[in-house]
C-alpha cells in the first residue's frame, strides 16, 4: 500500500477482534515507524508505553469511559512525551555529528526552550501528534485498523502507568483487526473554508 492510499483508507475503528494477536515482529515494525516521526531539534520527546498486562488494560478501561477497544484491540499504546527532554544532555540528540555541531545544537536547544514553559508543553503535543499519525498510517499499510483516543482521565492514567512528573500523556492509540466497517465520511467542510492562500480574509 502506498502512502496516499494509507492516508485515504485510514479510519478510526472502535470495535476489534479480542482474539487477534499482532506478532512481536509486526509490533517492532510499527514502533520503528513511529520513531521515525519528526521532532523539533531531534529531541525525540515521545515515549511509547505498550500496555501488555491484561489486568492493567482492564484498569485503564475503567478510567477511559469503559471503552471496549482499550481491552479488545491487539495493541494499546499510551503515547506520552518528556516535557523536559530539551534539557537532558541535549548534545546526545546529535551523537555521531562533529563535536562542534553537537555543542552548537545543544546551545540552540537550551536557548529556544529555557524559560518558555508554554513552548515546552506545546512541543510535546506536536511531537506526539506526529508520532501517533505515523503509527496509524503504518498500521493501515500493514492491513490493521487503529484509533486515536483521548476519552479518559489523564491523571488516573498517569498514576496507573507510573508517569514521571516531567512527562505528559498525549493520547492512546489502539491497533488491531477491526470487526466493523467505518461509518461513511460525513461533514467535510468545503476546501475554500479550510485551504487559504497567503492569509486569512479580513474579518
């Protein structure tokens, strides 16, 4: 499946075959694809919590409005991000580059993020969104269905997965063999409302 076909055919599916298992090799390929998503300054904010423990998945379902896909999908991944990644030895994000490049980029990273808490937070969400979409497109290309999810108690999820204080939970992504067809696409806004040239029109 090519990229455009994956984009066109990916849909959010909510019902899954609970008996289907994704192989370790397939899961490795999915996560490897997600890790190729871009992040600012190559900081790689995202952390992918693959929830394997059935009991923990049941606990997560309880704090996610009892949505069945939390337990029924083959894979549940809690996509998190390290808000403080920018200050954790930032030169390491350029390992393999010449030393002067590593040091220059580390200084740029510190200069960009330090004291700008809103940028630190926003960047985690940008990185998580890019990673989640990459993960779902990879799943589609492999013949699986997926769904991004945010209908849950974020604090409760954080406690259940032992989220570090300097990390944030962005969303769940579930992946598996869907047991229902996607509903027809509806409500598409006209292109001229969402695609603009140069600037917004005067209000």
